[in-house]
C-alpha cells in the first residue's frame, strides 16, 4: 500500500491504479472516498469486500465534468420540468456536496447501484478528486473510506489506521473541508426528496427548485425494515441469503457512522440536566450550553482526569460543528471512555445532517 501526499505524480499513479482495476483512497470536500472505476464490476466488487459493505447498499458515482452526466445517467426518461430542475441544481450546487439520484445509464454496472435502475451521482468540489477522476476513466464509484458502519474518515490517517492494508494507494490531502457526507436528493421518479441530509442544506436546495417532498414514510420504513449494523454479515453470508431492503442511497440504515464507544444523543435540556459521570464524555454543541451545565454540577467532580468535556463550536456555529464532528468522534473513540453523551445541534441548515449522523451513531444505545 502506498501512502502519499497529493501531488501531480501521485494523482497519476492513483489514476493508473484505478484504470487497471485497483482501489484508491482520495480526499473530497466531504470525507475521504474509497474509489474504483465506475465501469468495472470486478473493481467495484472489491470496494464492497474491502469496506465490508453489504451489496444491497449502493455506491455514489463521482464525476468531474458536467458532460459526463449523460454517460452515467439516462436523462432521456426525465420529463422537461425535472430535467430543468436538475440543470438548475447542477449549475448552482455542482461542484459541491450534493448527490442526485437519477435513472442510471446502462454503462454503469448493476453491482454499483445494488441492482437498482437508479444511481446517485455527484461532482465533488475538491481539486484533487476532480483531477483523479479526470485522469482515470471519468467516473469513480466510491463510498466513504471506512469499515462499513463506522465513523467516516476526515483525514487520511483515519483510513490508514482502519483500511490501510487492504487498499492500493492512499492520497493524503489533509483534513476535509466540510467533514460530513453529501446530501442525497432523489429526483428519479419526479418527486424531489432528500434521502440523506448532508453538506448541502435543504433550505438552499428549496431556494433553487421549490418545496421538497417530505420523506417521513421512507425514514420510518428504513427504521423498521432495514437490518442494523450487527445484523449485516455481508461477505460472511452469501448475498442470496442477505436481506434485500432495496436502499436507494447510502446512509439510510438505522445504525451507521458509529464509534465503538456507546454514544447517547440528548436534547439541550436533557444534557443540561444530565449528572456528571466518571469515564464519560460530554460532547456539547456550543459553549453556552456547556457553561450552563457546569454551573449545575459539583465542580470538584469535573476535575476528574478520566472524563472529557468537549464543545463542537464555542460560538454555536453549525458549519464549525459539522467540520469537526467526525474528527472529534475519532479522537474520543480512542480515549478509553465508557460512554459519550452528545447534544443535538439546532435543526436548521447543516444541523439536520449533524443530528442525522448522531442519531445513527447512537443506535441502538439511545
């Protein structure tokens, strides 16, 4: 395994690996991706195996040029209104943290889309990712570069420590800029709905194309029907024996993005009223809530060296909190703590994506 900084030479090396059926780890503005040639089913199968990902969970197809969209998607089946809204989104959000579910082109193998007739496609806003995609085959199928169900990687060392021996090359581009995965927007059937909140806020999407369809039924169905992380045996069980919940996009399983340390997510009121515990982490969204909580505690208890009090954003800035979430959880997960108590973020903007990750990380503890 090669572990190299992003340079013109390392990008060429990684592109050659992908063109020859290998796997490359690369930075994006959201999280690090585990990439293979989107047109090579054997290479894509290896991505599933390396990640330990069940094959009913589709991958996202990454492109680096708007004209590539018609190579990976079949736009001919979209009506005029949907097509116009797609182009409006592409013009204003791409490159950026938005994956759009569209009818797939037959050139994309079924293994990449879990056998579905649709594919989630995105144009990342990261120079190294764009160069790698362009230098390889023009389209890379890539989930986040972490073992399935665990914390997403926002630094190259996160990947090195978890998957390093299983991939062909890791490109180190430093810390990711956004730190949360992309928003996944389904427009394939003509009803525009968010399947996974992420780096592009719902409010911004609606400012471009109007009110989105609520996805409450889909989320309820996910929670009741889809297997939890412990039930997903993936490659130790033949695919024919696996449950087939027909996920439309990544990030829809009830248990996901989870640290090894049990995590409990609490409202602002709940965490303020939560008593101090030894060997635990209290992860606050903002400094004001932390200060209110501290006043209610026995101050001598808070001097314990085997506990931590952490704030995602002292000023309560959602962007700052989103950027640091996975990075903080990676650090805390290696601290030997017995529990993590995390505070919900405000629900607007990227706060919805933060809360989505916390809820999935907390299952089945909360």
